[in-house]
């Protein structure tokens, strides 16, 4: 059953892509992947509400969570149970996917929309599942006019290997979509639709921890402020997000994620190169590259290519960082206190007083803004097509160059380097920020003919002297993004 208690916000382009597919009035197949709670099944549900033909039906089938007691036959039985309930027909027993799928096909009519949700759960225990889906699609459904079949999965590695990169479905998939978190403006609309009345700073505090994941945002109680919400969700014994990480991690890696967890622990304090990760967790480079690919595909980690400022070409080195705000917050601020949380020790504590909480929120703020790069570029009036490259940038220390870490660097075709600094918190910024940024510029090895243009993104105010200095090309209040 699809939960419709929470608002449905945004996803305009995704709905439009699905509409184009559905309007073809022939059998079409879409594959949608993305982290758990991101709203994959809700998207298809809302699409069917808006565009399903009169007289047609929306079928939803989901797999059972992969716990030890679940068998392949349990998955088949559950599919038949869902079919029986949705068609209001007697329950039948079958032991082969071919039988089940062909039996279901007899009940499919023109205009129907079919969702196989958590398809990896449905088929991972039966190696014949995917091979039997192919002839069902090719032969049985080819004569079904105006049909939309959607495969959704949270275990993106399984979806990649068994559906998207499978020869069985080569040339058969009409739409591939990775559902991303909501952007900052849509996340704000979501919270305000819930009735949340906190300040802009309160909204950012929530987004820096929960990101733009609709299900997480839907857990916010609009009658209390951010700190109390975060404490209830993350620091109470039975808080919904107190143990959410373990659930997600187990589902994706099937309880075999020891090395994956070491990688995330290594990245929780900031970005690292593959070499630094290798040294930290003592893993072979070849194996580590494959593990990183899995974490990236699963939406846990982001890779940031490094590039030559002189040539604009990509370098071999990449920086890796935790992508998901909740995942980082859990590792940094929830997991270390699991014993205290289980005892109820946080019931009356102010979470903002946790050791290192303020500095960590600065890292969360930086990560959130980078995920919303289109807003950053627009605010500086840079056309994306004018970008040679952009992203977090590190200049490695050598005999000729000093080390330098830049929050976000944008290189344009006109040889401008926009050096972006992120500052969170309510404290009014002073001249020390200018000194900090200038030190980065002094360290940066700038090619001949290039200009370095400092830009500041902040949450708090700025002093009068700071403004009068006219040091920064743009001083952008991140609160403006809430209203974009």
C-alpha cells in the first residue's frame, strides 16, 4: 500500500516524462531507482491519479523485505496475494514466475499502469525471475495497447546489474530515471504545506539533517520547532530515525556491509581521495574502487572529479564524500550516542549543545548547497553551458604548490574562477572571513590570464565593515533559496 498521508510536492519534470511515455499508447517500460524513502512509488501513484485513463486500473505489487525467514516462494505467494486483493478474485497458488505473470496478463487491459515496487526484493532470491520477465514483456505484453509498466527499486546496484545493464532488457527500456532528493525550494514548500511555521534558519537546520527526502520531511511535527523535532526523531529510544540507518544499510547490502561501513566512517568528517581512503581502511585499491562504485550507485556517496585549471580537463584524482545528509548526521551524531539514547539520556538535552554539533552543521550546510548546484549557479548568474567545470576543489601540496581546499569552485569558459565560500550559523560575519578566503586565493595556483572572483554564501548577517569592503563579487543569503 502506498502511503499518501504526506504532501506531494515538485517532481514536475518527472511527471512530464512519464506522461510522454504513457501518451505513446503502446506497451512501454520505465525503470526508476533511488534511495529508500525518496518517493518512487508515490511518484507513480500520483501520476496514475492525474493521468490514468478512465476505466483503466493502477496495479501495485511490492516485494517482501529480505529478512532471513523469507523464501523465493514467499515472494511469489505475496505477489499472488496482492493480485487477489486488487482484483477481488480468489487466491490461487503457483510455484513458477512464468505461470504467475501469464495469469496476471489475462487481467491486464488497455490503459493500465503497473508498478513492480522494490523489484530487487521480489526477484533477488530466484535466479529465474529476470529471465522470465523478458519473454513476458516481449511476447505476452506486446499486444497490450496503451500499457505502462514501471520497475522501481531502492537497491540500485541490483537494478543496475539485473535490469538496466542486463542483455535481457537491452533496447526494451523506454525511460530510465534516478529519483533525486527534493531541491531546497521544494523541500521548503513541503514543510510549509505540513504547517511548519519555524524561521528560515529552523528550516535550514531540518534540511541540513534530513535533506530533501520526502518521507523524512513528512515526519516533521509542525507544532514544534526544529530542535525538538530532531530530538524526537533522532535521539529518542524509539525515534523513527534513531535506527533508520541500520535498516537501510541491511536492505541494500543484505547484512554484508562491514567494509562499506568502514568507508562511510572514514568519510564522515569530510571528503577524501581514493588513496586516503585506502590508507585509512587498509583495503586493496582494486577492491576499493568497486566498493566505491556500489556506494555511489546506492546514493550513499558522491564522487567529485578534480580538474586542471590550466586545461580544464578532468584529472584522475577524485574526491569522495557522503552524499546523504541523514547518513552523515547519523554516523557523526547519532551512532556515537546509541547507549545513551537507549537509556533515555537525551530526553531533556538541547541537541545544539552536543560536542561538535555546530561545526558539523557547517559541513552539512555545505553539502546541502552543493547538492543544489543549479541554485548556486543561477544566483551568480552563470549559465551552466558556460561552466568548464565546477565542484569542491582541492589543490594538493607539492614542492611547487601549497595545499588548498575550496568549498566550491566554478571555472568558466571566459577564464574566471569563482571561489565560493559557505558559512552557516546565525553569527554576524566579520572581516576574518575575508582574511580566510584571501589566504585560499594566495595558496591557489592560478594560471596566467585567469581571474579569481570570491563569492560568499551565508545564513547569518554580515557586518557593515564587511559590506563596505566590497571584497566579494556576490554576497548571497542562502535564505533566498527557500523562496526560489
